[in-house]
């Protein structure tokens, strides 16, 4: 475990999975920790080399079919990073860089994933570099799974319109979408969310007493979830490079050439209102 501290702000980085267990800015708890030990039920898990679900764990790439491990519902979910062991590459008082090599059953490539975290007085920054260390092109997707805490209510908005992706069934986009303009989600009118949005603009997450400004680069999709694991005190706002089942529908899917890298980042800035 690595603890990053800057005045009244801190983040704890778990080398098991490489994600964030706790995030506190100016003594305000921003992220709900997991209460049952599952990394995608709290904190901020890293989801790579694929995020969310791959239908039946089966996909084709460059003329070959691959089979990933599946969960009890019969789909592959959330990649290998959350279960990988990360090692510290650089550690300072308020910043660090951790790394791991991602490969696994049904994913024969090796991706060197380096994740950097920085905590300042009121800002948290995360950036990633995913380098293909294999000798052939690799499909790649990354996402993050932070559970943002709220008090009595929450809202999520942007000055840019977004698009709600239609699902063919419970989990998988069908390629169509509905324009959302203005882009505004609120706890009072959004009791049961597990939806994907295309949203390229800056985001404002507001709750009583504070606002959180979220800016993203190369993470143009969002999965919003406030189901059972949010415990009624948080909402998962998940920045993604592409939507669920991207290895099949190829929407936003990155192809990393040998020796090349994919980069993405996001920042969280808090203001007291």
C-alpha cells in the first residue's frame, strides 16, 4: 500500500490491483471505500485491457477468435488489471507511478501498464500509459471505477450535450443512441442507473457542500451506476475509453501497434460550495 499525502488531502494506492482505495481532498471523503473486499464495489478500480463486459467472453481480432474467462452470468468483465500485482516505479510524498504487465487467458498480448497518481491540495490526477510489448497489434480498452460519495442528493452535468447508448439487451450497446441535451443527471430522477453515455465535455458532480470538476482525455465514455454496491451513499462515474463489448462492436476500440502506447488521463478538482 502507498499513501500519498498533501496537507489535508491524501490517497491510498493498493498495489493489489493498482487502484485507489481511499481519496480525501481537504478533509472531504470523495471516494467510498469497498466494504466487502471486492475492488469494483468501492474505491477506484482499474479496468484493463477491457472494461465492463465482453459478450460470452468471445471476440474476434484480425481473423482469430479468442475466449476470455467468464463470470457466473456467462460474460467476461472488467479485465485483468484489477487482479494484477503492481510494483512501484516511482514514489514521492504526494505522487507515485506504479506498473504491471497485462496478459492472460484469451488475451495473448503483453501490455505494460503504467499508472501515475498525484494529489495536491484540492486536485487528484490519474494518467496512464499502456505500451504494447508484443510483436503484433493489440486491442485495448481502459476504464476506471470510482464511487463518488454524496450527502442528501447529487447531480452530474456538462455544458456539452451527450448521448445515451441504447442497449440491445441488459448489458450491450446496439450501436444506436439518444441525444441528451442538456446533459444533466440527478439523484431524484435517476434511481436505477447502469447506463453508458458518450460525453466528451467537462463534468460537474455536485452534492451538498461541494462540487467536483472532472476533466478527461481519451476517456470519452461514461458508465454511470448507482445500484446495490453504491450502498445509497455514492454513485459510480466511470470514465472509459470505449463502451461495453468494445472488443466486438469496436466502438472507440484502441489498436496499439507493437512498441507504441495508448495514453489517457483525468483530473478531479474539488471546490467547497
